[in-house]
C-alpha cells in the first residue's frame, strides 16, 4: 500500500466511534480488504482493527499536507448512502 489514513466514525451506537481505514494501493500491488484486515488483526488489539477498509485514489490534504479528516468522513457517509441504493 502506498498511503493509509485511519479514521474513527460512528456507525455503531454501542461505541462512540469505530475505526475505518482509507488505503491507497501502490501500483502493481494486489491485495484485498480481507487480507489487510487479517494482517491488522494479527498486529493490533481487536478494538483497533478497522471495521471497514475503503480503497481510494487519493487522500484530501490541507495546504500544509495534513489529511483532511472531515473530507474522509464525508466520503464514508456518501459511500454508506450509495450502498443503500
């Protein structure tokens, strides 16, 4: 993978937020979300393992190069709405 951006969102009422990972794949590298989640599960505590992995082409950044987390949350909400259609 080229870049990742972990983020917590709130789709589950039991906890305030659950982790989601946004991943940019390196060109020519093939892997799927299940393999990535299995690897994360072997390295991280259970509550830190992403519940969802979203593959994206780029991560929105500020002028200083920081990831715009609010833009990623918007991407998550739009993908959840599109799944219901």
